[in-house]
C-alpha cells in the first residue's frame, strides 16, 4: 500500500494542499471543505504549520466504532467513508487519534482523505511544491523515516554540550 508521508520541517504553511483538496473533492477553493487541514501552532515562539490528514491506519479506530459500517477499505486499501450509509453520529471523529475525519455540518456526514479516489497520486502530495507531503509505498516510507530518525539521533549524540 502507498500512503502520504509528511516531513514537517519542509512545510511552508502555504496551504496549497487544502486548496487543491477542496477543489478536487468539492469543486471549490474552500479550506473549510478540505480533507486535509493545515494547523498552525507556536512552538518556542516560532510559527509552524502542520498538515493534518488521514494516516490510513492499519487498524482504523474510525472504522471500528462506526455503528453502521460506513467506513471500510477500498481495493487500494484506502480507508473510505460510504456517504450513503453514514448517519453523522461523530463517533469516528472522536475516535480518530489525529483528528483527520470530520463530520461536515453542511452535509451531515463524515469526510476524510480517500487518497483522491484512485487518481495516480493524491493531489495534495502532487502539488506540494516544498516536498513536505509525499506519496510513497510503505516500505520506502519506513526506510525514509528510519534514516531521518537515525540522522537526528546522530546529530544529538555528536552535539557539543
């Protein structure tokens, strides 16, 4: 399976991911209707932006708690919401550990990233000019994360105190 990987150090806060997501899924540029959300936070006096999106969990809590089985995996192994079954109870929203699924008030149903429904690659990753969002196979993503963590550990170890 492929998934979206985030490198937060590369995120510029441009919010192109939100704009393109809302355009692809809702037909309009409206960040409130996006399935990815750029959350801004202050950390040690520095403004940072972190895109929040569905991690496509191996065992999704949102799917486990859905009382009407509206959440399942499609043929690409992406976690998706069947809008015809969803009753808007918000249990999935509460269960999501990263806050990536929301029940839209205008539709009364849950919406989340579905990896752009079969397109070759999710549009948020395709149009992320800084490379903060990338779409890659699990194996490559795991190796990349391990390399990043190893290099950070190495830096910390060799820092002069």
